[in-house]
C-alpha cells in the first residue's frame, strides 16, 4: 500500500476522500441495541460494535484532510499500520512509534496511560511529517509505546426513543460501557501504556547510519 499523491503532496492513508461519501443509513432498535435497518455481517466488528458504513475508494474525488476514513483508521489502529503510508508502523526494542501532535509543554508530566484515535507511524513518514508540518514541528512528541490496548470507539451516540433511536451526541465510549450498544463507531481508540519519549531526528540519523553500514559491510 502506498499513499495516494496529489498536487498537494502525499495524502495520508487514513484521510477520507470526497468520493467516499457515506450513505444515509436508517437505524432501528433490534435486540435492545442500535442496528442498521438493512444490517449486514460486515457492519459490526470487535465486541459487536456497529461501524459507520463508508465506501473505501481512496483517490476518488479530493482528499478531505480534516476527515478520517473509518475503515482505514480502524485497520491502521488494529493492525498497527502507519497512518500516513499504510505500511507497518515502526517498532524497535522500545516499542511502536507514535507521533502526538498535542504535546503538552511539559511532557514529563504526561501520565503513563494515554487514550488516542491517532494510529502509529513508520519512521520515514514520522520524519517527513515533522519536517513538513509546522504545527507538528513546534509541538509534537514522539513516543515509543510498549503496550497498546484497544480501548473503545469514538462515534455517534444514540438513545432509544418512542419512534426509533435518537441521535444524542458525538462521544468516545469504552468497550465496557453499556453505551457501546448505542453507538455508530467512526474511529477506534487505543490506550497507550508503558511509553517513553524519543527524538525523531536522532532516530532518523541512526536509521540512516545503519542503512549505510548495511549497504557497505565492514569487517569488525
Ligand atoms: Zn509510513
């Protein structure tokens, strides 16, 4: 899988395209939970959660950089794929690489244990992102994560009503919450645990050195 390219540059794997329009999906209450009127087996995933049905046709239309494609986000998160190129996320002895744009001014104060909807990244994409995006360059934090657990979903929450389910809010819900039966999920949330901070530029330099050494083997 490689990212689609436009005149605006590389489009991240998880970005939704305007050609990927979601159909209006009538919902009903069935077996005391939210369901699609014409539900199919592929509409539900982990824990029986109902997912937003959106066609996956990356490259069709224009990239909508503010929107995340539900299926590709879920595949990237559950399969630990890079959110930018869709290839395997980088992993070393310190864990899987995550790039967080919402860095606090004092990363040392971060709790061990962090919930996110952003899938991990590979090292080349992390390096490119940090160099290309002024927002990230200023405020990003790179993490090496030892443990990540599927925590829940973010999506549209409904409640039972006399004439059918009623949309109430856009929220994040854990898999253990009873509300999980009343949500149409659009993003998978993971809980990151046991992580350390790392420096992307340093890691990129080390990776480049290894590549060079590998390309020209020397006797020890
Ligand atoms: Zn990548």
